C-alpha cells in the first residue's frame, strides 16, 4: 500500500502544532480562520484535520466537514472511499481519530494518529487543544474501557475501532462488544 492521505497530512499537521485561538476561547484567530475556510467561528478540530488532509490531496468533503459526527457517518456510508475499520486491523500513523470526550455516545473531537505508543495507547495531533497539547497519549481506553463500551453500544457499533480511507475513527484498541462490560 502506498502513502495514505492521512500519512501525507501528518507533516503538515506537525507544522501547525501550537496554533491557538485569538482571543483565547473565541474559536477565532488568523490561523484558525484559515482552517475554518469561511465556516464558523466554531469548534475547529475537524476543520483543522480537513485543512491538513486537503493539503495532502484528500478531496473536499461532501459532508459537514466541521462536525465530527458527520465524519463518522461518512465513513459508515463509504463516502470518499472511507470505511469503518474491522476488529483486529492494525493502528498506523495517519489514521483519523474521533473521540467522545463527553461519553455521551456522540463523537466530538477529531485528530490525526501520529504514532502508536503501545498496545492500548497512541499519540495524535489535534486542532483546537489547549497549551500546545499534542494528544500524546490521546487515548485512555485502558482506564475508561467500561464507559467506552457503553458509548460504543449506544452508537450501534459491534467493534471498538473505526477507520476510513486509511483514516482511523477510533477510541481505542478493538474489543468485540460482546466480550467486554
């Protein structure tokens, strides 16, 4: 397999680490406006990811690129060649990560997996984070597995990891839902 859009987007994303909103908490600022590309001001994590992916050659999304749940639905629907990753497929740099920070069954944050750090953890580069954070490590699956399983069941998923185009929609290492919780 050749270089994926996500892998090609990583060097672009790395150059953007540390971008902040101006003023803080505004979802605005000169660089943030470039990511938003006429949208917003709004939470800009998915816009940041889209901005990086577009510079790597990914086609302009036909779904709401600013809304994290739209990315998941696009992958479920096979848009732009994306798909939901199956159980047992390996994590790799460049995959897209979607998080459910509120543990309410709705994905609400977007990042690019920058490296696998262990069997249960990974690092990610994300937009719209505080303190120049890089998401390293970005996953607390080992500690939050019971809540994550409940969330995944609420989403109607039968596996614990998502993927698209060579992009990842992931909370953690795949665990069949019937075997957990």
